[in-house]
C-alpha cells in the first residue's frame, strides 16, 4: 500500500497544473522508493524537510515532493531556482548500509538513474559532470544534492535531492542561469507529462539503488564513466582551498574524481567543481 500525504496549508485549488499524484503512484511497482509521498504546493527546501522527517524516524524510501521551493539549495550554499508547476523538486530518504566514506557513491548512482530517465525522454543520453550535474549540449538540465547524517562508522541517513528542469522555458529563466541551463521543453520543443517523468525517475532510482545495495558500486561506476563528459580532457578543478589543473581520468571506487596533474601526479578529489579548459 502506498501512502500519500498532501499538505493543505496552501490552497491547491489555485494551482493551474498540479501534479496528478495518483498517476505517479499507479503502477509504480518499486521495491524501496516511493512507499510514502509527502506533497507540498510550496516549501522552503524538500531536502530540509526530508532531513527533519528522517531525524524523526521516517522510513527509507519516503519522498518529499514540492511544486515550488522558496529556498531550493545546491551545494556550498548555492541556490536552486525552483519556479512552480513546471519542473520537479524532490528528496528521497535513504538508509543505506554503506560506510560513511562511500556516501558519495549515492550521488553517482543518482546521476546514472537520471541519465537513463532523461535518455528515454530526449532520445539521446546526456553527459554527467562530476559529481552531480546532468548536462545536455553542455547546459545543465538537472542537479543532485546528497546530504548525509553519519555516526563514526555508519550512515544514519542520506537525503538525496534532485531538481530537473522539465517544462521550463529557457526564456523565463533568470539571467544568472539562462546561458548555462536547459530544460526538456527547450530540447524537445514539447511539454512533457511531469507525472510520467517522475514515475520513470523513481523507478530508475529504485533499480539503481537496489543494484548498489545488492551488487556494489562497480557496475554503476562503469556506467557512470561512459557518460562522464570530461574523461581525458584538460580540466580545472576548484576546491575550497586550492585549484588543480590537469587531465580528468575518471572516478575511483569511492566516487572521488581522479585528475592527473601537470607533474604527472594522480590527485584524488572528493569535493569541488570541475570545468573543462579551452585548449
Ligand atoms: C546542484 O548544486 O546542482 C544540486 C541541486 C539540487 C536541487 C534539488 S531540488 C530538490 C532538492 N531540494 C533542495 O533544496 N535541493 C535539491 P550545485 O552543483 O551547487 O549547482 C547549483 C548551481 O546550479 C547554481 O549556482 C546555478 O548556477 C545553477 N542552477 C540553479 N538553479 C538551476 C536550475 N533550475 N537549472 C539549472 N541550473 C541551475
């Protein structure tokens, strides 16, 4: 049985095109994800709310979904632009049996699932920009934000947050992202049924998460590498305390980015932003 909790603090009747959640839940047939769906017309951040639920003991697989976010967030206090009714913003509570050092694998697992879903809607696979961006034609279509809560030797929970631009016209994007972002609408020139995309994505996430839990990271890592757009390219990696220039080599089994610097040393990057260098 699947449970749907709808937050009625907002007047849902005002919404022109709300998600038809029953269409999402009908035939979802997932093993771990989506047994309970918390739906909001508007929220500050689905990740923030999912974290509160997880701290209060919510089960693995519960999903928080909102039509709009007022404080959607990216990494490093950056924001995620989240206008109403056109896109998807959701967070999944996971309780993986992984060591804390392996938590980054979940970001990469989500990227692989997103590639599969997006490819099924646009016909060609997108590329992945380490660690968490899904790009088409070099423009950002989706982002993943994973936030973990850990003890010294185990993960208590991970909040896996995903934002995807669906029926979002590039012309109505704010200036700060307009040149660098895209949407399914902009790529296909058609509005898509958001319910169908969401259902497919939850299924792909469920499948990839199951694969990670049951078979480990190796086969997901190989698939991730196929879509990694910067392999063997010259890159600049910006970290909090330094910048490295070198050649991107791929990822290791913990999901860290491997870059060979200009002294021939292999550098292992666990957090940062990677950019292609113009030759
Ligand atoms: C990310 O961060 O890409 C992770 C985004 C995760 C958003 C989801 S939405 C549901 C859940 N709840 C949340 O509060 N967050 C998650 P990062 O790599 O730091 O990229 C952030 C950057 O992407 C911004 O600084 C902008 O340049 C750009 N950006 C912001 N909004 C965008 C959008 N709608 N489409 C494309 N790019 C965007």
